[in-house]
């Protein structure tokens, strides 16, 4: 049961017990995201990727931590593939090209720190 479906912003999530997998729902043929923390120093976003969906290769000027909440994904970092499953994480290094693809539908938490 999604107790937070009526929350409109990340502020509504403060001081609450939350199951991260309930933050976003899978949608057929889509990627769904919800930013749950947004600060000048960084942000935390939850994503749900339907099977076969992904993010094309890109770079970021700071490190990012990806934690899989559910499912399976392939993450490429500088053309090196990493197969991640539920409960695993990887750090995407700053200024290194990376891409993501859903091998099975998956949910992830992305934590970016800008310092």
C-alpha cells in the first residue's frame, strides 16, 4: 500500500517511515522518477524502469551512488558493464560516461552529492 501517493513534494516525506519501493510505481514502457530530497549540496531520487528502458550514455560532474531497490539492471561505466541486482549498489565516478538499462524492471535510488 502506497501511503505517500498524495504527497506532492519531498517536504511531505520528512519525519515519516517510508518504504522506498512504494515511492514510485512501474509504468509500462516508461521510466518514472520522484525526487525525495533536493538541496544545493545534492539530491536523492527514486526511479522505476520498465524492462528494456534505460538512460543513454552521459556524464555528471560529481560522483553518484546507485542502489537497486528491486529488479536487475546493467550499468555501463566507461564501456565496462556491471550487472546489479536488488540490494546491490555502485558508485558512478564523476566525469566518466555511464548508461543504464533495465534487464528486468527495476527500481533504484540515485544519490548525488555536489561537493
